[in-house]
C-alpha cells in the first residue's frame, strides 16, 4: 500500500508571534516544530505500513526549515520524502497550496493520503479537504480511528454527542486529529539516517503548473491586513479600606463607566 | 549489543562535548552527540564570561567567529557590608584593542551556534535525548543506552556536566559531596544597548564585569556577579551548597538573590530593565582535589563532568577548561581510533596531555585556593573592615576629627590586626 502524508513545519507553540509594523505580515520567532496533527497522520501511516506493507512518502511545501518536517518523517520511519521549495509555491492560500500538493501526490500511484486536520499556525483546516476535491476523492475529516481492509477504509470521527463511523473506498483522503494515536519518538539511528538523507525536490514545471496558478499569484484569498487583538484595559486598583473602596467602585460603575 | 559501532558517542552538548564533537568530526570520524535539552545551550548556564586567550591554539576558527556578546574592558569589584560598600574599578587601554582577552557570553546563543558548526563538519547533534546508562563489552565501555535504544561506539566521551552520571556509572567518580559544589542563580535583564553603554561608560561593543563579595552571601562562601551582554545584563550569585545547608537560621537561595538585587549597588545597574530569564546551576568548586578519574577503557571524561572548574578568587573559570579538555579528549580519541586501541593503558595519554596543558597546570597551581576562599571572614570581617575604614576617612561630624592615620589604625586594630588576621594573611601565600 502506498501512503502519502502531507506534513508542515509550523512555528513552535512557544515561539513569539507579532504583527509587522505596517500590518502586511507576521513576525515569527524562528523556532519550529512539526504540526501536531501531522504527527498523528505520520504515525498512522507508519502503523498502516507496518500492518499492510508498502511505503510511506512525506510531502511538504515550504522553504528554509520546512525540510525539517521531512527529516522528522524519515527519522520516524517514512521511506521517501518530497519537497516543494520553489519560491513560486510560497505565500499561497489553502487552495493554491492544495493544488500544488495534489499534483505532487499524483506523480505516483497511491492508495491513501493522510494529513493533519489543520495546521497549528493558521488553523484554517483547508488543505486536506481541498486536496481530496482536487483529486476527486472521498474525504473523511478529523479521524480518531482508521482501519483498512479489502480496498476499503473504515474511519471514525467524533460528532456532537457521539462518533460517526464512515466507510469509504480507497484511494481516499483522511485528516487526523488528537486521539488517533500517540506519535512515536524517532530512534537515534533514525534521526542520524534522516540527517544524512538527500531530499528530492520538485519544481512547478515538473508538476505541470505555471507560476500563475500557484503561490501568492494563484491564491483566491488575499490577506488585506493583520490587526492585533484588542488590548485589555489595565486593571485599576482602588485603594483604601474595604467600605470606602466599595463605595468608590459603585461610583465608578454608575458615574464613569455607566454600566449600572 | 548493536552490531555496528559509531566511532564516538559524546554525552552532553555543553562546551566540552561540542568541542570534542567538532574536533572528531573535523578529523573525519563518525561522531554522535546526545543532548538532554531542547537544543545544545538550552540547559547550559554560565555567569557570563569566557577568557579566550588560552583557547586560541585549541579552536582558533571557533573562537574567532563565535557570537560572543561584548569584550570586557572594565573590571569592577564591589565589597559589600550590610549598609555600605567599597568599589574598585580597573580599566586598561590594552583591553580595548584586539585580540581581546575575554568576552561576555550567553550560552543559549553560543552553544547553539557551536552545534551548527559541529553539524557543518558532519557531526550528528541530537537534542532531547537523555542517556540513561553505559553499554559494556568485555569490561570496557562500548556505547550508551538512551531511551531503550543501544548505541554502540568505540569510544564514549562523557561531557554531561557538573553532576556527571556517566562518570559515576563508569566508576570514575565518588558519589557527589555537597562541600564540593556551589549553587549559582542567574537572572538576565533586558536593557537597551545604548543604555548599557552609557550606564557602564562603554563604547560600542565593549563590556564590563562586576564581581561582588561580602554581606550579600550573609557570611556564606560565595559572591555575586554582573556582566554586560549586547542588550542584556547577566546578574547572579554563587553560594556554597554546604554553607547553605548549614546556615542558621536557614535561608532560601532565592531570598539571597532578592536581597542582592535590592542593594543600591546592584539596583543602579539593572534599573528600568526587564527580567527575561531565570536560571540556576551547580558549579564544581572543589578544584583539583575534586576531579574524577579521567579515563577508563573505551571512555574519557571532559569539562565539568571531570570537575574542571577553578575559582581563583578574582577570576572564575570553567568554560576554557571545558573547551580545552574537549579538544584534548578528541585528539586522544582520534589517535586511539586510528590505532584501533581504546584500552585504558592507551587512553592514559589523555591525562598526560591534560597535565601538559593549562587545564591541569592551572588547577595544580591553585590547588589550595578553595581553603583560602572558604574562610568565612572573607565574607564578614574584611568587608566590615573596609567599610569602616572608608567611613572613618570620608565622614565629617560635629566633633573634631582625629588624624587619618590614627583613625585608620583604630579600625584596623578592631578588625584585622589580630591573631586571626595574621593567620589569614599568612594563608594568602597559598593563592
């Protein structure tokens, strides 16, 4: 069974994120981590391979440290990796990213696509379902269990007050969420292998895509501006003894803030 | 037992481990460094200053390119009594010219940079890995166990810090004694670069160091330090663990730090700063009498793990010893690997080379410094003497002033011109 995992390197949950002065972008402390939900996807893919044989390929889109997610995948046990790091791919919306990834997936026959239900950086949950749409495949979102038998997949995903059990024919796309599994810690020997691994790359041209169709140019959504959340007003302490302070608090509520 | 063996596994991504890994990788050996923290540097703490001169011959390229903070051009010593202080300042034009003698340094930045250099040379640095035990084969160390995994290696270099469990597991060191260690607490305060330069009277890129001794440790062995980084100040105290344990009434270490920061002599430097980091660490204070056995078949011990740290009173050193011992360990390891001989007999070469280097030479020279520095009178009587002396000299009151010599002699008589003082003076010859 050929399993493809889409994974993304995201800012570390502890990284400091701020808005660039002119509001056109974000300034993110350069600390990175594998998207938590993609780790579940990777783990599930490896477990399926251990059970059914075949191979696991990890694909990511991004520059710089993005490669690290592929190395993490290899360290955990993935057989192959593919990197889309042409700058033309960058700064796209969910659609442009899904388009590029779906073409990359199609380069070889596959039985299953797994990815996280969302990336923990922009939390938009778009790429998985859009990839399914672009590949014209069934999609099951936010799964917590996955079984494969006889060319069919049975997946579970939580719904309000219970869970849905869904059966779909393969190939299909599944997005993983917490509860699906516990991701393994890569072996030291695995990490060493991953550090040495040559990561193959693919260009837009090789995917049959023009630079107009992908990245920022191919996006259907444009971000106008980033705005900071409203600052909470500072806490105002009222000094004095309890009785006087309470009276003052009432005066402020009635006369100044006028909420009473 | 794993079939394939790496050339070398290094336990611990501090300066000793990184220096050893760098040299081994440079020599074309397959080397793996395992670090417990999120990245090399994340768990490493220094007060803040590295003396680079002794290291130029050991790791010239690293020392020349390293992301240090500021080169130190101004040295200050502040002797604190409970309510007064005497400050001495020494500056030298020569220190303002290259090559600089010492730099302030923040380990999170420096060690991470260093580990990237190791990887550029082809070494493997893997963080988030705790080494649990050593692997043995025919009575010699043959690798490590980490998280259920066995990693075979022809040679293991233990560079796992002041509380080295590897050295203990290999039977190279006695269990730890509190008397051999001090506790260091450090805070990093953020201040604007310009503000630091103005406040300390520095030019761009220049740094200052301030040591504090006296009432801040409340009679216990130890002292305080302050170093200027690019846009932060490193401020902290060091206090003997044994002294802290036996202090009556008991005092929590953080209280010492809070009281220290509240002193005007300290508050003036950090005013307006923002506390960014808080760290604590253990320092070996035992000197040469506290160093472990340095090698056994298949294993070498380097840096703090071996006890290579030296408090010479006015200068406190550890990082140079760590780097130098790491480099020397790597040199011996490379020779041993090339010869295919990692026996205890061959690895004795490590100690021989350390003895020929400044590492064990300096530690030998300062063999007795701990005895001198542990004298509680250094932290009580002498600061009081200095303070009282200057108080007499500087004060003007309503009553007629006595002659300066007479006043000074009276103060000296009260504090130091006695049998104890003579003994202390005599003990200084050991330094």
